[in-house]
């Protein structure tokens, strides 16, 4: 399924990505952010806060924004 991923970490980017059906928010975060801690980010699906076990749907918009910004 196709999702819009908005990553506001560092320089930031937005892009459409393909993920398998049944992918959860936590699984996507782990795939895209590697060793980063989810507690250090505000993660939203379709502009709404979401639980880590929420299953993603085709066409969802996911944004990942750090809660702590280096140098600020």
C-alpha cells in the first residue's frame, strides 16, 4: 500500500513510500528511523496522535517530528 511519509528530522523530507499490508506505526518507525527512540518523536497519522500498534491504511499520511532539536 502507498503512504505519504513526512520526516521532519534534520533537513526533513516528504515522499510516498510502499509498505506491506498490516504494517503498524511502530514497525514503520523502526524501519525508517533505525535505532532512534520513538519517545523522542511526535508521530501522527493523518494529523492525529496515534498508538504504536495502529495498523496503517492505504493513503495514510504519517509525520515524524522530533520533540528535541539539537542546538535549540
